[in-house]
C-alpha cells in the first residue's frame, strides 16, 4: 500500500511541476523579431569612408559612431520606418527620411558632402 501511495504522490508532483512550467512559459511575453541595421558612411566627393561619424535614429536616443572602415550598426531594432541622420565636423548633416527597415532591407549607405 505504501508503494502505491508513493507512486501516486510522485506522479502527482511531476504533473504539477510540468503544469507550472507550461504556465510560466505562457506568461512570458513573446519576444518581437528585431533586426540589425548596418551601413557605411562615405565622402560624397572622394568616396572615402569616414571615421567617427555620428549616426542616429531620429526621435530616439540611439546613436552610434562609424568605425575605422566607416561602418556602423544598430542592433535589436524593431522593423519599421526610421529617419536616420549622420553628422560630422566639416560636413553637411545628412538626413535619410522614412528609411524602411526590415529583414530584407537593413543596409543603409550614407554620403556626406563637405561644407564649402
């Protein structure tokens, strides 16, 4: 009798633990799909890449700077339309409006014109 009772108790505890785990997983919010936005900033006249350009997603606090190859990237960005701006000393500010960002188009090429 003790063996039957022990088996039933163990089975009940296992099913209870599995049900709690499923409830816990269902309570977690679904993680939205995000993309990485990447690109290059070049001089519009010479085509040379520019180092240290500030690139920002307008309307947010998210900004990055280009690396030694003129490349930048924003990670974990929700798909949608964004205004992207680029600023650099001695160059005109460039603003790309309504850039569509999704899994198929997440590359941005920016050309800055020198200030005359």
